């Protein structure tokens, strides 16, 4: 599972005919809230719109009831309406959000996964090279200070390499 943190909804979400049909139902507000809740559950599952507990374990009506805080009867009624409107489908015993890519940009998600993988690889390589180099880290500031000290010692050092100025009586 991945930590998706956003849901892609069009500004004309409520202009969609299916959403209008849901709104016109007796419990229209509940149906719409449950639809959005199903979309967020699908995001948490992150299996291309498939609603499941794990990759190979489908969610049951009982589990949806517990997760969504609604009775099993209400869940069944809502799911029947979503199936009737072809908003969800059943595929290999899994409920699945139809047209999932409409709600999530799948290509963008894949790009993010690849970027995260590359970032993690770079981080691991950096950590590994730091361990190989040892515990000493030289920063720009240290090298500039060392150069100033060296230059000063070289100037004064021409007089005396002991670090003290020679004093003549």
C-alpha cells in the first residue's frame, strides 16, 4: 500500500449525471459521501481502484460496514446503487472503482514511485560512501579557515618558523 494523499476530483463533479442521480435519491447525501469514502479507501489500498484489505484479500461487506461506520444493510443498498450506475464493478470477487484513472492520474503516480525509488537509491549510495570515507567530514568553511591560517603562518613564518615574531634588542 502507498500513502496517496490526494484525490483528483473535477470541479464539475456535481454536474456528472451519475452524481445527480445519486443526489436525487432519498439518501442522496449519504450515497455521495459513501462514494467519496470509497474513492479514498481505494486510494489507501492503491491497487488501481480495487478495494481490498491486502493485494489478494478482497474487502467484505462486513469490513466495509466497520470501516465506513454504516450498517451492512445500508452498505449493500449503496453498493447495489453504485453497481446499477456502473460506478463500481466486481472483478475476481473484488469490488473495483470503474474508471479509476479518472480519479487518479495513474501515469503521474508511477512517475512519483520511480522518483521515490531513485531518491532512495541515491540516499543509500550516499550513506554507503560516507561510511567508506570515515567519520571525518570537511566542509567548505573548515577548508577556508585552514587556508587563512596557513597563509598567515607562511607570512609570519618567514621571520621565524616557531610561530613567534623575532624580537631584537
